[in-house]
């Protein structure tokens, strides 16, 4: 075996230019595979993270009744069990962060134009710890140290549509829990929300419960807890979401829950399509690599016909000739695949730390949670699959030339170029 | 040196031992069957005895190479049989024939046919490697002994393209001999060598025949090589027309 390896290794070096070309084509194919997989995995990771960080947490719990009318963001379907759910999570998952909020249908304007938006009533101190959408700090105190009456935070893109800057004023109009329509003028824009989520950045205005609860008539007499329409949880281990979902549904049959995995299924499905497109391109490049390998192997078989005849005449078995040719190609394939993995892996690792800035991509992506910074995500699987695919391409491509070489009649082969 | 007529057409007449090393029995080989068929050998009977130093001679197209290839299990007669040390090889499949060639037959080619990526040492070692049942220590000993006999100790690390024609043919002889085959078949072994180198190679083969009792069969046009043969089989139009054995 050592002898065959030695012969295969030296044969692989016989036509260095050809071997180098073959290696280069494999490096290109394998390197692009690793980079493409890391790129799409990175997009998926970023989109999922964005969705978790800005919108959903690891688990969202609502009442079944609320789900029926969610499109209208009704305020008259309260989540009465919010504190019980929070207590359940705190007991079962000590690392869980629990947050609640109330969604409402809002209309905002600057006196000239109005736009429909999604309104959220939150406790800013806790909400900004759960969701990474930017700081929810109150505006500076007014003259004489007086707290402004009303303030809110708005998605950066939504604010941009009005030309609003931090400190500017606008009005908010909304249907309250009791069914009346209230309007609040002179609301100070306290900050801009920037998350990468189109829902947050383009359509959301966040109102602190300090004045929002009254504005929307959320607290009725006798109610002691903050009004909520949704409850969110974040766990130390995201995999706890499924167990938490089961626990809450078991304890509260009137509730419905959705884990981050269920919520981001559309992201993965979308990225699977993207992945297939990338793999198609990489596959074409690998096919070119395979043709290069096949050409190298075939040329070697043609050029060394007499040598193969000599080997067979000396008693080398056909299977050994086949193994010799396959070993030669595998060596070239292994070098090409290793280099491809190394180059693709290095590039991906670099882009893991240095994201690509793609502004406006969220619009192209049709509302997908697509932040402007795209990080690659290099995984051991990408490296392993890249290496194995390179080897497989080389082996499959070399199979026919190797079989052809092994089937040569020794006498006919010996007469070649004699 | 005197010559004596031979009754070579009989399968049993030429052997020194009772079982010939290789025997062709009524071997006929036809190329391009049909209108343009060529009868390369036609009903050839030939026994090669252990220790023979036999020259196959004849004009071009007389069937020398076909006889040599049939003896070496590289070609299969269309009619007739080939026995190697008593074993009928006519019905063996490719792998079994490869095993016969591996274990019992050594080849020396006109253009040396060394493996270009191997050194002189490795080319000789290669024979033992594919033989399979030789320990590394024994392999080393046998290859070094062969290099010493061939006078190639100083050139053992050189690759074929760094060796002269004569040196390459010596390596080829070493490669054939090192596995101690039953028979060594040489196809025009001196055709690509100059006069002096040819004599050198002939002398080496003869010495191996006498000292190591190696059995040689070679095809040749070389009068000088013929002169050294102890048995000369002459072919014309695919038939043996004479089989002369010279007195020792």
C-alpha cells in the first residue's frame, strides 16, 4: 500500500501544471461552497437573531381569543394571566426574562401627513433589556425641570418618512380599550428604533406605559397589574422554548404560544431557497472542477498507456491499476479540497468579524427581518461538507478514467507508442 | 561451439526436466479473422526446459513476438494450450493470468519499460512488492544483492531518465530476476543498445543463466545474441522450422 501511495504521489506530480489547474478548479468550487454556505447560514442566523431580538423573544404567549383578531390589534382582549405566566416561567426556568406589552392600532402624524402604525405600550426600563432595539430613554426634562407630558420612540425609517428628528413633536391617535378614540398632540420623539426588523423600524411607535396606559384607558378600576395583550420570554438556553411552550399551554388552556423556531420558520424556508440558488451556482463550478479532474485523469491514462501495460505485464492486477489511478486523483482532490476549505474558511471567518454592509436590503427582502449588516457564519459542517464534496467530486470524476485504465489489455497497452 | 539438430516440434522433446517450464501445445493465433486474417503462429509446439537460454529468431512477421507473448501469458492462442510449470493457463481469467505473470514470469522489454517515477532501486523492489509475500528485510537484501550483481549500486537512487540505455536494461533485468521467476522472457533486449552495451547485457544474461540457473527465452535479430544462445528456435510464417541446441 505504501508503495502504491508513493507511486500515486509521484504520478500526481508528473504533470504539475495540469495537476495545479485541477487543484485550482477544486479550490474554487470547494472554497465557494464553504463561503456560500457560511454566507447563507450567516444571513439566516442574522435574520433569526433580529426577529428574536426585536420582535419575538424565544417565546410569545397570547390568548387564543386575541389571536382571532390580532390583525386589528384589539385592546379589548386582555391577557389576564400575564403575571401567572411570568410566575410559571420564573419557577421552571430561573434564567428566563419575561416581558409583556400591549399592541394597538395607531395613527401618527406631523400635522400635515398621517400614517398608520403599530403602537406598543411598554415598560421602557424592562422592555429595552428584553429587546435590542435601542435605548428607550425619556426625553430631557423641559424648562424648570418639568417632565414632558407625552413622549414616544419611533422606528427610524418611520420617523424618516416624516422627516422627524429626536426632540421633534408629533401626534398619536388611537382607539382605546374602551372604544373611544383619543388623540395626543405634542408627543416628543424621544429616540429612534433601529433593529433591522422592518416591522419595528418602519411601522412601530412605542409609548411608555407611564402615560400610554391612561391615554388608551388601559387600567380599569380595581386592576392592579399592567395591562398586556402579549407576553414574551427569553431563556438562557433558547432550546428551553419548546419546554416552556408545553408548560404554559398545559397550565393555561386558554392561551396560545409560539416558539422562536416556529416564528422564524418562514426565514429558514426563504433561506433554503436562497441556499439552493447558491448551491446551484457552486454545483456548476464544481462540475467544471469535475471535468478538470476527469480530463487530468483521462490524459494521464492516455499518456501512460504503455506504462499501464508494463504494470499489467509484470503482474499488477486490474483492480490495483484502478486503485492507483483513483489514489492519484484522491491525492489531488484532497489537496484541492483542503486548500478550498482553508481559503473559503478563512474568508468566511474574516466576514464573520467584518460584516458586509448592505443598506436597503430589507426592502428588497420584502419585509424580512434583514439588518443592514450581514455576518457570515462559519460552521464545522461547512468545512467538513466542503472537504467531503471536493473528495467526492474528484473520486466520481476519476472513476471512469480509472476503470478504462484498468480494463486495458496488457499486450495492446504495451504496443502503444512502441 | 558445436550445434546439434533438434526435434523441437514435439511438445516433449526439448525439456531437460520432465515438466517443461512453459509449453506451447499446438498453439495457433489468428489476428483479424476473416478476409484479411493474419495467422501469427500456426500449430506451434514448443517446450521450454528449466535452464534454457533460448533465442527465438526469424524474419519480421514470422511470429517471434506472438510466441513470446503466448509463453508469457500476455496473449492467448485461439487454438491450442499454454502450460506454465504444468498448469494450463488457457482458461484462466485476467486476474489469475496476472498472478501467473507476477509469480512465475519475468519480462525484459526492448525499450526497458521502467517505471519513470521510481529509482533503479525502487524499480527492482517493485517486483517484490507486487509479489506480496516478501518481508521488508528480505526485500532489501534481495534488491541490494541484485544491484551488486548488476553493478548498479552507485546508481540505485537514480531515476530511469538519469540512467544510460544499458543501465536501464540492467535495471529491467534486475526487476525480472529479483523475484526468481520460472522463466524470463526478453523481447529484443539489445535492439535499442549499442554494440558494446549489447555485449555487456548479453554477458549479464548469460551469467545469470549459468550462475543462477535462470531460464531465458528471447526474441532477437541480433546475430551476436544468437551466437550466445544455447538453443535457437527459428520461425518462418508462424511455424517452427528448426530448433537447434548447441553443445555446452
